[in-house]
C-alpha cells in the first residue's frame, strides 16, 4: 500500500465498531471485564495498540492506558511514520518531555539543536538542569562534526528539522551515523514535515515526535502529541515509562485527530501549492530581505531538504529589509484581514506573528539585522492572501 492509501485505511476496522467507518469515541475510565482472568491478562499489558488491527477490544484494563479510539490513532500514526509503536500524549510538548525523561538520568548529557522549538529549550534549561542533566545546544548545520560534542555521558541527540522560527535543515543521516557508532539515541521533532513529507525513522532516527496539534489535527481545535519508536530497546523503554507520568489523551480529541489525519495528504498538497505561489510573489517585495524556508531554490538548505523530504509545509519566516519598531510592525500586521495573530499553526486558517531569534540562540549567533515575521499559509485562496499581505507591506 502506498502512503496515501495507508493514510486512509490504517487504524480503522469498521467490523469491530458496528460497521462504523470511523472508530467511535470510547468515553470511558473503567473497563469492565467478564472474568478476573480477562482483567488480569489485560492488566499485564498485551500489545494494546494492536486492537485496531483486529485484536480483542478488551485488551485494555483502564482508560488512562488509552481506549480503542486512542489505539486506532496510535496504529494509523505508527504505520505512517514506519515505527514499531506509537503512544499518544496530551500535547506535543509532553511527547517531547516524556521521550526525553524516559531515557535521561541525573548526570547524563543531552545534545539539543539550537533552533529547537522554544518550550523544548525551556524544558532543558529549567527542568533537566534542576535534575542535574546537562544540555549542550549545537548549531543546526553541524553534521558529522557533532562527534566533537559527544561526551562519555551523552545519551540523546535531539533534532528538529527544519528548526522552529528560522527553518534551518539538519544533516540527519550524518548525525544518525555518528550517534549509532556511539550507541546514542536520536530523536527528531517531525511536526513541520508531518509523516507525509518526511520519515525520520526510515533514515535511522530512533524516535519521531509529532505535535498532532499542528497539521495532523489540522483544524486548530485539539492539543495532542505522539511518540513513535523504532527498535526493541527504545520501544520497550517508551512503553514501560510513559504511563508513569500519568499522561493520557482524551478519546474525543483522539477522534478529532484521526478525522484530521484522514485528509492530511490532500491538505498538505494544497498548503504546499499555496505557499509556493505566495513565495514567488513575496520574493519581489522590496520589504523582504530574506525568506527563511528550506524548500526555496537558492536557500542554503535547499539541497539538504531536497535529499531528505518529499514535500514542504506552509510555515516560513521572512527577514525584513530593516529593523522596524513594534509600532510599525503592529501597523503592518494588526490590520490584516485573513492572517490571524496567534501562536501555533497547521490549521485551515492563515496566521502571522513577529519574533526575534537573537534572544533564543546560544550555539549560534543571529546575524540578521532586519525584523522577523513568521507566516503560516492556510487553505484560503492565494489571491486573497497575497492582497492581504500586499496591503500589510504597503502599511509598513
Ligand atoms: C507546537 C510545537 C510543539 C508543541 O506542540 P503542543 O501541542 O503545542 O504542545 C512541538 N514542536 C514543534 C516544532 C511545534 O511547533
């Protein structure tokens, strides 16, 4: 089965659910079993995520471990990412923090990409630091030279490609090669590309992380994350650890995530077409000094993106021609008609925010002097979006 077909058919077994095309929302805490034997078998933890492939719906003992709705989402995402197991968490950030804490102990060392999603960085600096776990941030373009940063106590190399806000690519194969030679676990935050456009696990990464909140949810109405693992040791560790955190995802949100997932390939194709249309127009605007987007020919990361990814998402940033005051930026952005001012992305509606990368980099220095603006391109007509952006630049 090709990926787009799997996207439609995996994690779904109508005959287990009264013929219903979509697995229903199992809204439950207690799970009643017919016998003690059945209950204890479930408690010992059978392969709970296999339920949607035809396993016994009673293979779970309590709602916190997930319900058949959760298992259906797990199975669909596990398959798409090419992993061996998938666990669903209450947010994208908690997928990241649980994955990290499942492996790190006091005295360990972590290598973290400098362009990582801000809250992941904060978790390292606030929580891991207090637990006596040391983080070294590394430049996103480091490649095989990451070997020079590895210490005897390095347990994890964490990647995000492309990076948050500034969209630098990483040499994933080179980093994975070094990590494997030293028995270091690799993780990659794959929220931007989604499993439609990149499969970290196929490139040897041990754990792929998703903020389902973004493109997979796709409608700005749920918060959820996923940890997808490959390899026995890594998989067993995640499966035996994540439940200790009291993490669980609401079945109703799992239902919405599955519903979003089914249309992911169609939405991503459309997002991609729109973003390229908009970037062709944007390149000619005199207010734009630089476009930060790896899928743009001429971008320093274009070659790497082309080698690894099969497509591009619709989130990018621009560096403006000079430093503008907050008032000037407000004048530009506040009056936009279709671009909402707000965090997150991945929904059907376009978004915009200004940001300053200089304060959130430590391994690298941000050399650009112009103000930065991030755009998320939704599913609106690109003519309308271009008109809105044009008016915004005129106001600026
Ligand atoms: C938003 C985001 C997350 C976190 O997802 P939440 O569900 O909002 O916690 C993680 N990584 C990246 C790259 C993100 O953009």
